[in-house]
C-alpha cells in the first residue's frame, strides 16, 4: 500500500496512511487522490501543506524517533540531522531540568548540615557535568546513528 506525503511550511513532512481500500474500478492512485482531497476539504489537512508524490509504505522509516525531522528530498523521505539534534536536545533539556530541580531541592533540604550540603553540591556538580557531556555529544554527532546511540 502507498502513503500520501505532505510537505509542511517548515519543510518537514507529514504522512497520511489511508484506511480502507480503493473502490470498485478505482486504482490505488485514484483512491489516494480521493483520500487526499477529502482530507483537505474536511480541514484535516491544513491548506498550506503541499502534496508530494506518494510513497510505498515500506519506504517510510521504521524508526520514528526523529519523525519530526523528516524532510522530503524530492523523491525520498530523509531525516534532517540538524532538526534531529534539536529534537534530542530539547528532550534532554526537559529531562535534565527535572533532575536539576530535584537536586536543588535536596541541596536546600541539606541546609544546616555541612556534610549533607557538600554531598548535595557534589551530586549537583556531577550531574551538571554529565548533562553537559551528553549535550556536547548531541551537538557533535555526525550521523543519525550517533544520535541514536546517545542514552539520555
């Protein structure tokens, strides 16, 4: 089965995987044309999305980790490395922000106990260094495989 590819204004893509099958005497391409036209007419597809050639479902990347970084090169779905890095950086920052907050709470709770303050500050410094290292790995990644290998 084929899928419909839409180019969005930010140059990423959206995929429509139609449900159902062609009607009697209708080719697969005619069916996809009908589904696409209905999606636009119903408002399910924004008017500023531009339809691209259909793709075989097997040509849609199985790994959807960076699907918001998918772009269209004119004939294939490709993943934009810069956009993928931005996605992973945002995910890391959200995760790290929560942990930083927890560590700061521990630091405040330790007030008055110098040994506990020292331990909390050491934990905070160690986490800050680990987070910085991960963010640098994301920044320096040369391939999508490099990004996928980073364990947040």
